[in-house]
C-alpha cells in the first residue's frame, strides 16, 4: 500500500484525488471490523456516529462513510455538520461503538480528512490505526437481508453537546450555577466552519454579547482567510466593536486562539497559562501539572515554574498530549496552536469549551484578557524550514549534533534550540528561542546552514 495512510490526525488529503469515495468506504468497512467488532456480540449490532464539517466534499464523503459502515452491519446515526469534539462527546455520551468525523480541520477547503473515535470518544493509538490499515487488505463476509446496518439522524445529541459545554462552567462537582458571562462582549470568528451555530449558542446562553464573523458556511469558504490560521479580520473586528476579546476557531473547532481588547494575539501557550493558574488556584489542577509539547514557548515554561506549576512536555501532536494526560492523571494540556484539552469535560481539544473557560476566568476575576495573559512573556521565536534534505539523519549526524550543542551552550539558559524532522515532508524544522529576535534569527540561520550542508541531498 506504500506509505502509511494515517497521519498525525487521521487520514487526510485532497478530496476526490487522494481521499476518494472508494477509500472512504473501504476505510469505514475496516474501521467497523476493528472498532465495531462486527460479529463479536452474538448478533448485537454495533452503532456508529458520523459528523462532518461544512466542506462541499464532506457531502459525498459522508455518503461513502455511511454506506461503508452500514454495509458492514453497523447502525449509523448521522450528526450532520458538527465540531470534531462534538462527535467525540456524542460517542461517549451515547455509548456508541465508534465515531467518524469528516474534516481536514484548519486545512484549505479542497482538502478533507477522516478521523475515527473509539468507544468513549477517544482518538486511536498507532496500533489501532495500523490494524485498520491491515484490515483494508483482508476479505470479509458481507451481511445481507436484516443483517445490514440502518441509518438515522439524531438532532438531540448535538443539543446535548451544547448543554454539556455550558454545564462545564459549573465546575467538576456541578453543584453551583454555571458562571455567567454577562457583561462580556466577544467577537467570535467561526472560520465558516463546523461551530458556526454551536459556538454562538453556547456563548449567548451564558449572557455574553456575541458578534459573529465568518459564520456563514457555504461549503466553499471554510478557513478562507479566516479562523485561527488568519487572525487579521478578528483583530480588526475586536477593536472596531470595542469588544472585550475575540475568539478564533478553526474549521472543525477543535482549536481556539484569542485576541485581547487591543487586538493583540493571545496564543495557545498563553491560554494554557491562564487556565493553569486559574485551576491551580481553584485546586482543580492535579499534581499542579500541565502538559504541553516541545514547541511551547520557553516563556510558558518559565511562567509556569514561577507559578509553582510543573510542565510535562511531549512530542508535537495533541494525541501525544492526550496520552501523557491519561498516563499521569492530568486535567489540562495543549499546544501553542490552540489545541487545549480539559479532560474533566472532554476527550479531545475543544475550541468552544476552551473559550468558555477563558471567558469565565475573565468574568470571575474581573481582569481583562491582557492582564491575565501577562502571566507569561513570550520569548522571540524563529522557525526556519530547511527543505530537500535527508531528515532521517537529523538526530544522528555528529557535526549537526555538535552544532546544536554549541548553540544551546551559547544561549546559556536564556533560550533554546529544537531540530524537528517533518512528519510528512522532506524537511527539517529549525526552531530557536532567545532573549531578542535578532539573536534567535542569527542562531536559526547558522544552524539552518549546517543542516543544508550536512543533510542536503
């Protein structure tokens, strides 16, 4: 089959070119056998939930996924257009055997993807993904007659998801009324994506004055110069409306970035820092630990240390953050890109949930987002992508290793160096943080040249 189908977050590619209806159907059949354990319950039929973002290609891919699952003997509930974390929650809440989300997240509209969730609404580990790929090549017994799956829709599940988001503001004991957001004005950029209705409904239900932009998906405009990858419109709108903050979601609403009242960006590291400090003060941060990736800014690590909070760092990817959180029993983790996981309330990153808790912290403390975000100071960070190199030797070449060690020693604790081979392209990412941008840029360019000379093909 060539290269591995599954990437860092499901199977993704250009819709109807890389990701075809035929592949979607076959993947769904394989997932039904691996995750649904078709035939393992003595006649009990597995049940799957299927959601999608508004991309035009999601319509035919949804049809293919539903057909594949039903043909394998799985009953299917269509959720329609829904955020990725909404599918995860619905799988867990309904006791379904598996879930499927059709989305390419923050990618441009021509792309699409298929993400699977196992029982409990959890993402798959590598071994399960490999089992699904292996199953693609195996023959299977097709059910007939009454053995084929049936399909239906259930709008109540999505209503339950929104209610769950709001109820999370009651805290883990659910004894007090949800925190009010009355008096806060928020501009939300929905990226013309999956949360264009659910996010606005959740914010308004708690009294926030909501100004929605890019909340009219037409199948073509998702992520088009909007959302968490294009913050300009949001920054402008916050200032023009005199809003207290802005929230930027991506196409499937599993990530959240923010903008303060002045229009300044508040990234995922800063959001994590705000929530970590608030949870520590409330006694809801287990082991006073937050999980982040190696790409988190060194300023975040320093800020958490000053607050008495330990940072456990993982490889890049929210799945690795989730694994570390589960292993350590931690309640908060995330990425600089805005994937934030609040494991008391969600099994995956949820942009709307993150935004609700960020705003609740503002309402409870009476402090502006700029004041809260000042808990950390971002060190200047320079990232250089060096392409057309043999990335497999990035961590083993002795001269490159020595150059990294020298640069690290010269920064003397006031910065850091990170070399990371791309997971999908023939390039190496050189990331440097230092006390000044000029210093970071100088070190990054010097190391990039070593990478070109030593690993060039």
